[in-house]
């Protein structure tokens, strides 16, 4: 998608601190970290939000969750939070599907 920030990061038109990349997924550090470890995991195909996940593209969502577990282990996290914000009302500001992998500090529940 031409005007999508994360598509630009995928194409390396915008720099990012990449922690993992393969044909389907990219993981990079959030520019405004909310925890000692705050990594965004995105699919390389443009999916606007979790609302757009369906039976034809859901495999990639499973791969995002599996990659989060791998990265969390690599980062030696004791536990972590995985967040998908869906639409502005839930805090989504970039409309390209992404999981926030957050860890390295105690997290409260319920979230704000
Ligand atoms: P969300 O609010 O769920 O859409 O999350 C978007 C996230 O993208 C926010 O946590 C931002 O800090 C992060 N972000 C925005 N621009 C960049 C960037 N250029 N590189 C890395 N992370 C970014």
C-alpha cells in the first residue's frame, strides 16, 4: 500500500531496527517503546486491521503469534503481552496489522 507507514518500513524506505525478517513477516523495535522490550511484528502483506483477518489470510496471524513466542524466548522474557489494537477506538494508529510484543516489566491487568 502506497501510503502505509509499515509497508514503507517493509520496503526499507523508512529505517527501522529489525530483529527478524523472512518472506512473510518483519519484526522491528517500536519507535516509542512502552516496555523495556517492545517489538512490532507485522505481515508483509498489507492487512488493515484484525477485523480483516479471515479464513483466507488467518495463517499469517498464527505465524505472528508463533514468532512472538520465538522472539520472547530469544529476548529471555519471563512472560510477555501480545497486543493487537483494532481500530482507533482501541488505540490503533497505523492501519497495517501488527502485534505489539511487550515485556521486561510487570504489566497490570486490566489495561487502561
Ligand atoms: P498502534 O497504535 O497499535 O497502531 O501501534 C502503532 C505503533 O507503531 C506505535 O506503538 C508507534 O510507536 C509505532 N511506530 C510508529 N512509527 C514507527 C516507526 N517509524 N518505527 C517503529 N515504530 C513506529
